[in-house]
């Protein structure tokens, strides 16, 4: 069976509160507008972009304390993951993934002909991952794109410990979580990040990875020509010059996330420990699908997954104050209606 990715409802029209795609809602529109204008002034749209995104790779290398030769930039983290797993396919037949995780990992396993396997440890229930026996290729999104859970550094390290093992650490929410990347680049570990979350540039489609320079060189040789547009490269560079401000915004997001957890718990929700830009919560007595539909009727979009084990949960992007008030008032009304109906 072909594995596909469902991005959730595409919002069109005014009046919607979009809390279903984990977009960063804390970046001020004026900030993003200024970044866009500045980026546009520095590119010639009639000219092809830098073919390997070298200026952006050099700036990312400066930020992370590595060499530009250790950095690959792609059209979103999805292309980075695709190019990386395509390159590794001749060396590995099996791709080990979490029991609940970023769906694109399964999509790529299917597309590239890997045999998908679930990492030991019952991660959703326990929060742990255990290394399989023998050399293996593992991809772990931590913080998890569905649950928000973060795997411990020791568990991640164990996945790359066995000779012949390779770890892809999908760390798209890393800056929001406060993760620090290791300065030592190991030949069998690649870290993948995105400009979509922390830098609020989901529409620009820029992702990158940090890995061994020989591996990155091969990815650069095999990638599509001009894979990242000139404007996307330029606006990502603009974001990096404002990194300190985005760090401040991430702190505001985490504080709002804590307030949202407290408010949801007061309404009878159980909330998984969050480390990303969202919360993952289920109500003690109310059906998640019904709450999802009720919120959508009020033009509030959240995510409800159909997979066994998580269908009782809602994933809700953390909104600023006005959006949080609207969300909580809507949930309160839905819960009150359900109580009034005796359900």
C-alpha cells in the first residue's frame, strides 16, 4: 500500500484560526514583511539562484560552528530527507522509525524501496527508543512532529553507536526546544533542521542538514539543479541576521505553551509533555473527532490523526494571546454543550 501524506485542511478565506500545521504564529507580520522586502531587494528574479546555496550554507556554518562543507540546503527539510535517504539506500535495506512520528519518513521509505521497521522501545508509551541489533539506519524526529515528545540524548547516541549504524536526527523543532547541536560532526550522524518552524518561513521552503563533508559533497553532486530559489535563499539569510530576535520569540512561544497546557488541563485534558510549537492533548471524557469537528465549525483548525493509538488526541499549534482566548472559549463551549446533552 502506498504511504501518503495528509497536510490537513487548506484554509481559505477570512476568519479562520489555523492551529493545524505547526506554523510559527509568534513572528510579527511587520517583521516578516521587512525580511521579505529586504530579501527581494537583494535578488534578481530573472537570474538563476546560487546552485548550491553557498552564501546561506556559509552563514549556517557560522551559526552552528561547522564548515560550509558540512551543510546541505534543500527545498524544505522534506527534500533534504529525500536526498539523504536516497543516497543511503544502496547501503541499507531497512529504515527504522518511531511507532508514532513524522509521516514523511514513511512516505520516503515507501518511495525509495526501504523495508520500514518500528524502533524498539514503544516510544509513544514510554518516551524511549532502543537501538536494534546490528548495523541499521534510523530516522528519529525529536521533538516528535506529532506528539511533541523529545527523545533523550543518550537514546539518540545509542542509535549511532553500533559499527555500521547511521542516525538521521530530524530536529525541525530544535531551536524551539532549546536543543544544542554537537560541534563535532560524526560521519554516521546527520542532523536535519528547517526554516519553517523557528524562523516562521514555512512558505519559503528552506531546510538544511549538517553532516560529514564527504556525505554532503555527494548530496550536492546528486541534487536537482537550482533546487532552492533565489528569494528563498535570500529570505533565509535575512532570518539568520535576526536570529537573536527569533530566540526571544521562541521564549515567548514556550511561555504561551505553558499557559495553554495549564488551561487545557483545567478543562479536563491530558497533555503530553510538549517540546515543539504545539501541544498534543486528549480529553478525559470527550471524543477527539467530535471536538475537532466542533472547532472546525467555529473556523478553528486543529489536527486530528486517524492512526491507532493517537486518534484520541488533538494536536494544537500554540497561538498568541488573542488566538488562545478564542480557542479556549470554543473548547469551553463545546464541552459545555456535550455536558448539556448528557454525553
